[in-house]
C-alpha cells in the first residue's frame, strides 16, 4: 500500500476562459456594428450627392432649353 498515490478529484473551476470568450464576442459585435454604421453612412452620402448632382443637371437642362 505505500506505493498507492491518493486520487485527487477537482470539482468546479474558474470560468475565466468562458468570460474571456464572451467579452471577445461582445467586442467583435460592437466593432462589426460600428463598421456597418460607417458603411451605411458612406452609402447614404453617395446617394445624396448623386441625387443632388442629378437635380442640378436637370435644372441646367431646363435653363438651357430654348423657348
């Protein structure tokens, strides 16, 4: 019996790894949302500029028409 080593059973444990993964996912979601908002803002700006140019061209075309 002197050669027998005691068996240690570890229960519970730290959830630090799980907390780290949850924080990483939350951070990735925030970054993705910010990127999406930036892209949406750029798309809106381009659309507004194109609309303004189209309206200006129409006004110029109306002004040049002979009556």
